[in-house]
C-alpha cells in the first residue's frame, strides 16, 4: 500500500469513528432523562460512599493489627513495634471513623454535611470498636488453634493465618458483628459480603457466634441473620443455617424476628447439611451428618445422619442391581465427612 | 561477625545467586523452543486482549451509570449530574467500543489491524448497547425491588444495590446478554465469569431471563446457556438449571441445541435443587423444594418437594432409632428453604 | 446560617473530633500490651511475607508464559517473542526465587537474614520449577482440549483459556503441586487458596492429578490433600473428594496419612457427588451420578447413581400424590448431570 492509500484509509477510519461519537450526545441525553424516572434508583444529592476500595483497605488494616507482623509491609520487631502498630491503629481509626460517619450521615434523616451528631456518634463507635481489638485477638487466636486441632491438612498456625478462607471469613464477621451491634448501617453487611465474595462463605453480620468457631473449605456456607451459635462449633462446605420458606411479602413482615436456628456448644455439622427455622435447636455435642436436612430440634449429644439413598450400580455386563447391603453400610458411614 | 566475614558472606551469596541466574538463558531457550510445539497453545501474532483490568473497569463504569450516584467517586447532585454522567457515558463508550473492536478483530478471519468493518461493527454495537441503558435501568430497578419484598434480612434498597451479590451477578448478566445477542465473541462470557468469580453465581450470557429475577445468597448457582426463565423467578444458593449428561464428544455435536430447562413465571426454586434438560418445563407459579432433582416437566401451580431421606438419630444412650413419624414431618416441611 | 455560626460549628466539630483522637494513645497502648499475650498470634521479629500482592503477580506471570500472547500486555509476534518471553521468564525467576527464599527462611530454625542454605535451595527450586514449564505447557494444552471436547457451551480454545475458572484453578494447582513436591512451605497452599478465592474450586496442592483433567462450573469443588486422580477425569460443581470424619485431635494424629480417595482413569463425577476415604477407589471408566455419596470402592466400568428420593407433587387442587412411577423414571435419569 502506498502512503496515499494508507492515509486515506486512516482518514476514513477516523471519520467513521467520529460518526458514531456524533450520536453520543443524543444517547447521553436519553440516559439523563431516564434518570428522572422515579421508579428507578438514583443516589443523587447524597454523598457517595467509596465502598469498593475502602472496604478492602479497612479489612486489611484490621488484619494487620489483629495478627501483627503477618500482613505488615515492613518487618515488625521489638524496635519498631510500638511505632508501627501505633501508626496502624491510628490509620485504622481514621478510615473507620470516616466510613462510619459517612454511612450514618447517609441514613440520617436531617441529612447535612455538617451533622454533628453523626460525626460524634461515628467517632465514638470507631473508638469503641478499636478498643475491642485486644478481646478480638484472643477470640481469633482460639479460632485459629481450633482449626489446627481438627484439620490434618493444616501444617502450622502460620499457614492457617495466611491462607485459610474460613479464618478470613470469621475474622471479617467478628469485626462486622461489633459494628452491627452499634447499629452502623450498610458497613457491616458490605464487609461480610466482601468476605463472601473472597471465600464463598456468607455469614450475616447479625448472627451471634461463640468462641472456637471453625469453617473448613467453606464454599457455599450460609449463616443467617438471627442464627445463634455456641462455642466450639465446626462447619464444613455448603452448610446452611437458614430460615424456613417465607410467605409472600415476608421481607416486610418478618424483619427482626428470629428466623434462624440455634446451635449449642461442641456441635459438628458436616458438608451439605441444611438446618432451618428460628425454633430449631441443635443440642450440645450433637453431630449432624453430611446432607442432612433438619427443620426441627434435636436433643443434646445426638448424632443425626441420613439413611442414604439406595445406590444403583450398573456393572460392565449391564445387569442392574440394587445392593441393599451396601446401602446400609453407606448409611452407617454417612455421619462421616470431608 | 567482623566486617571482613560479613563482606565475604555477602560476596559468596551474590556469587551463588548469580550462579543460578547464569543457567537462566538456557532454560529460557528451552521454553522458547517449546513455544513452537503446535500441540500447545500460543497466541502469537494476534493482538493481545487486556481483559484482566478492562473487564472490571467496564463493569464498574456500567454500574456507575446504571445506578447513578451509588458508585461515583464524586457526589452527584443537580448541579453536576449532566456533566458527570455525560462524561461517564462517554468514557464507557470509549472502553466498550475499544474492547468490542478488539474481540471482533481477534476472531476476524481476514485479520488486520486496520480492518474497517470490525471497527464500524464494534462502534455500532457499543452505541446500541449504551442506548439500551434506560431500559436496563428499569429492569434492574424491578430486580432490586423484588429482593426487598422477599428478604427479611434486607434493610433497604441501598443495601441491596451496595452489597447483594445476586443483584451484582444479574446486573453483569443483563449487560453481557445484550452483547451476546449482538454476537460479540469472548467479551460476554468474560464478563459473566468475572461476576462468577466475585459471587459464585455462574449465569451463561446466552440464558434468557425475564424481569424481577432474584438470586439469594447465590454461591454455587449455575444457569446454563440455553435456559429460558420467565418473570418473577427466585432462586436460592446452589440451584442448577443445567443440561442432561452428555454423550462422548458432545461438545462438538450439541453446540447450539436447547439443552437447558424452561422456567415459567412466578416460580421459586429453593437451595440445592437441580433441574436438567432442554425439554424440562417448570409451569408458572410452581415451587421447587430444596434439594429436589428434576429431569422432567411439571405442570403449572405445582409444588414439588422430596420425601426427605429418613433420618437416623443416635442418642446418648446409644440405642438407634429410625423415627418414622419425625421423618414424615421433615418431608412435609421440606418445601421450605432458607 | 451566617458565617459566625458556621465557623463556630466547624470549630466545635474539629474540637469534638480531636476529643476522640485524644483517647487514641491510650487505646493504642492497651492494644500494644495485648500483643505480649502469648496465647495470641503475633509474627514479630520475623520477616514479613508480602503474599497479598505477590501471589497474584506470580500466578499472572506464570500464565503469561504458559499461554504466551494471551495475557501479555504487548502484542507478541515473531519479532519480539524471544525478547518478550525471555524477559518474562527472567522476571518470573526473580519473583519466584525471592518468594521461595522468603518462605524457606521463615520456617528455617536457625533463622537469619543471610542464611545461605535457604538462599541456594530457594534459587535452585525456582530454577527447577521454571525448567518444568515446557512440560506444564503440554499438560495444560491437554486439559484445554478436553474441555472443548466435552462442553457444548465452549466456543473455542481461546474462550476456555481466557475465561474458564476450571482451567484457571487447574493451572494454579499444577504450578503449586510442583512447589509442594519440593517441600516449599506456605507458598503452594497460598496459591491454591488464591485460586479457590477466585473460582470456588479448592484443590489442595498435595493432590496427585493426571492429564486431561476437567472441572466444569466448579464452584464448591473440594479435592483433598492425599487424593490420587488418574487421566481424563471430569468433575462438575460441588463435587467433594474428601476424608472420612475425623476423631478428636485428628489434626495431629493423621497428618500425612492417605485420607482421600483414588479416582482411576476416564471417570466422570457429576455435580454434588461426595466421595470419601483413603481406601475408597473408583475404578476406571466409572460414572458417578449427581448427589451420590460414596464411602466404599467401586469396580471399573461401573455406573453408580442414587435411587432418587421420591418426589411429592402438590397440584393446584391440593390433593397430594406420591407418584411412584415418575420417581423411578427420575431415578434412572439420575446418572445425568449438567
């Protein structure tokens, strides 16, 4: 191609591109008009909430302080510990108080940028949340130790702290639960949903969960808003602690009611089990087998497992057999899991 | 250690490190040779597609416009709305048209960097996609409202828009579906897989889905390519709308055929249910219970639930009981879920 | 509001804010004191490990080289291939050797920043890992081709490489497995957990997996540490290859023992199936149906599926029917999945 052709091609291309761009203002206008549609959602006139970056930043800062030295950028030793952690806590306070004030103002009826009450409440909640860090550290240490005790694949506490999604989700839940109890809007759920996104573990910040809580693998776990879980409880992947099915318009009617089960101390719930309903109580030291579906209570020290569905084996020679004996054995083994 | 020893240690270390680096060119060479292996995949001579950053950027920009003011960096009010959104739409057009032209050229047989047809088609599709934003906004507003109506844990529309993974996945699906209908390659699937990665919800961009679609919790949901879903359908976690098992080499033979179910209006499908097959039709206003496995059609207004597997309770005193009565009760409650 | 009031409001606000900040040093102090609690975890005096950014960076660099041209920032063609890939491999070596040396030193008993043995071992492992890239490329090419053969929704090899989470998780597993075999601590698990976080697929780096491995959809898949998987095996979402339930304190006792099943060549395992136990062996060419729960071995060429739970249909007129015939049909179809 000689220069002329290339040049003319380029020009045509440019012309074509600008052809489409010419229509843009009209399209933009129709979008702007659509923003006045009151049936749709717009957040105009409100302060923006920069959640996408700040939620991660906030959680990272919390983890830096809760597990000092594990997630810091610099090496932490005796010489710089005070300076380093001091600065980290101070930064966390700034991020946290800013975010809390933001969401309080966002939901504040007499919304104004200068609303002093929101400012004060927000600062106070941020401070109280940070004050609970020493307690949180003890609680997370217990969670971490419980993992190592029960999981042969775990090599060390360090490995659990660095890489276990269950511990990550529980850490975020424990922080978010504190904010939830202070009635902070938006933020707690955003934090647990961030953890849900990273881990597949969906714990509502309103759930009440005791010490030494372990979630293994974890993908697909759901723990509902009004669940109450005791100490030393262990869950595996795909366990649901949920609500019974909801009548139409339940969203409005049932807000606040206890809709999720109570799990007492020292219970193990194997993968795929589903436990539903606000009046369902799982007694202490019980074991719920894989895939069990429960909507009623169970006394303490009970093992519940499903009589497993009969398995149909088709062998090479294509005769079909229903192996009753084998089935029973499977049934008995069914309390086991993962 | 005196300076001499430290110095010599450092030197040795450096020498050792460079020892390994010396072998590197040889290793690199063997890797380069391996790139000529035609059995392996290389993308040499093609334009690169910068998906990793741009998919997120594109989705973020769409959400900024679809929910104005929610995800903007600055506060949006009457004074800057026109300017702000105008700029956002214009930016979106640039990102989108660039990406579409890219993928069109990538798959274009007479590939050339200056292919004008790809350029024009790409720009046109980008424009048409953006033109559908007002309609998309209406559709997403209906999705959002349906969540609040059915979920007692949802506190406000804002909370749903900010933090619900179901709405996120549906938003991305609705955008990707438009691009899929314009036969844009690569991009639609990349977008829904990005959402899958963030939410655990795997909706193929080819699926046809009506209004007021709700997915709660969502981890583990799969909606296959040729699924057809009506209005006001609600799914819970781990629901599969999938294909029946595939004969060998099905990949090639079945491409394009309807392999996934049809779900009519006003259907609820509880967690863990699996519905399979291109001829399976779930009639309007039906309810599919948790863990149900369906490979055949169901007439309208039907409730299907499983007779739950009998539960075996082992109490403390170790006698074993099969509680027939309790089982039945569980069976009846089994339509409920989460 | 006149200027005076605004000014005084601002001042009060500032005063209030600083009021809270004043308490901060005290709070920081109590947190610092809590860091001496030996029951809690701190990582003080150890080198930090910058995992959060570097794990992603490392995986990205590996993928850039394993699938040349697909994930590069610049276009790769004959002219720059050598230069480009040469530089990429050299960068990978630097990142990888630095990380390996880091984690080796972290676990090294006679920990010192200048520990030469760690340095040398780390560099050597990095080099050997990179040397296996040509073999890895062949292995990943086989994985990619197997996806296209079996999945009618897959449009091209490019689409699989760009967007399939199963291939992503397998790629990361195959790299991590090499490092695991060199006894590198921390890093392998961190890599597979990063992939778990992105894909919902949890493959332990210690698992042994053959060629042509396919995972479709994948959310909720768990493959345990001591699993052995042959060639040409295909898994769907929510499949667990796991351990039987663990006696108390199993974490300590069972570390290292074979606790997970063996899956022979050419086996398909449909969604939701759970296979447990170190002595469970699934014979070659077997098919395990959706939701099957297996804790004992199966001979080769066996199809196992569950006699599906009887379904209860409630029709509009509210009479209840248990449809025995339909149940059987469902049972027979139950080998199918997704």
